[in-house]
C-alpha cells in the first residue's frame, strides 16, 4: 500500500503528523510507501528526532506551500499549486499513491480531491462521513459538511456509501440505515427527505426509515443520512456538548477535597470513557465517493490520530471500498 500524508496539515504539524507516520510505518502490515509531503527541511528535522533508523518505507516529498486552516479552500487550491495538500492529492491522481491522509483545511482537501480525482462512477458528489460513538457500536453520519444542498438521489448515494463503509471498516454485518428527519413518520421532513425516503424504501439497503437526532447516540442506527448542512450542525453541536460536559465534570470534581478524592478513585472510569469518546481512535473522516481513498483528520490531530488515519486509509485500500461502492450503485441503478 502506498499512502501520501499531508505533513503540514493540522494544528500540530509537522511534529505530530511525522510521529504518527513513524508509528504507522513500524506497526502496520502491508505498507509499501508512506510519502510525507511538505516542507522537506521541517519534515527532516522531525525525522531526525526519531530514535533508531527511519523505516525504509518512508519517503519525503517536498512541497513549498501550506494551506492555512482559515484560508478560502477554492482560492488556496487555485493559487497554491505547490501546497502539501495539492501535491499529496496529485500523487493519488498520478497513481503514485493509493490514498491520502490530511488533517489540514477540510474544505481545501475536499476541493482538491473533487477537482483532481473526480468522483467514482455513479456518484454525483463526494461526501464526508464522520464516525461517532455510541454505548455499543459507532455509527456513520453523512454528509458531515461537503454538500449543504443535496438531492434525493445524492442522499440515496450517501446511504449506499455509508453502508459499505460501516460494513467493511467498522465491521457491522448488515448496517441499518436511517434518514435523519424531524419525525419518524414517513411523511415527515422536507421535500428532499420525503423523496429520498421513497428511494431508500425501494432499495436493497437495510433501511429502517426516518430517525430523529435524539436516536443517533442511542445505537438505534448504524448509518445516519442527511445533507451536509444538517450533518455539520449535528457534528458541531455534538462536539460542543461533549466539550461542555467534560468542562463541567472537571469543575465539579475540583470543587472540594472530597470530590477530588472521588475523582482519583474513578480515574479508571474516566480513562475508559475518554478512549470511547476520543475521535482520534476513529482515524478521521473518509471523503467517500472520490476516485481515490481520502481520509480527513481533525485539525487537532495528534500522533495517535495520524496513525489511525493512516490505518483507516490502509483498511479502505485492503477492503477495496471504492470498487464496492461502484458495484452497489450500479446494482441499485439497474433496479430502478
């Protein structure tokens, strides 16, 4: 497997990105090449900190520019031809790499992948799929922000892609698919979701109908489908709520000595809770539907998140996720 890594993307690049890449090189099987794309001097300085020999599968590819997290995606991709994001995506386009991982500007990654890689056969637009935790199995939410306006046909495609990803990467045998709406009844929702409901009902997917936002974290559904506007609101609200709960707990346990002692006794529980809720363990969000494996990490990705992003990219290659998406979409289109 050959994977290009945007070494300059994210809040802690290149230090954490390089560290996570080294972990992947040492721990993952089947890795042929890991290309660290970015400022050669900065990347080499991080590699020089590594104790022991640098794995032979790691190769540095120089890129002279960096897309900032606050830059306009379209403008940055158009003007910064030698950015680490652009070069890493181009390596997939040229066949030198099979996948890309980037924790950089999400919009720029989506724009570069859409423009340079195009889409898989049968896919109108690529979709950001985010894996979120529940008390049992995690679920896939898509679209998480790539397409604010989505047609019913696109929502149908999202459901297919999310179902395949849930089955192949998360390991759910027959993923249940729910359409995120304002009520469980078939007639609830806007015109787009109503039409999407009709399409999904006739498909071979394990479609369970409409689901409400209150159902998402109760393990009721394995794949939740919505347009990018709704999905991004759900995602950002969930992240803010988790942050608020964490902040509250810290304040409450620091209120007095007795509570501090209680926190010490419960430290194992807190660590287990954090491991389940930590997005770093899921390896980032795949951009499904792009003609190449694209994994987008959180901007705050550390070495652990980078390792998992590369791991998920390798699993997507191994499971041939993109081919399975094309085959299933062809089947569904033949049935309609």
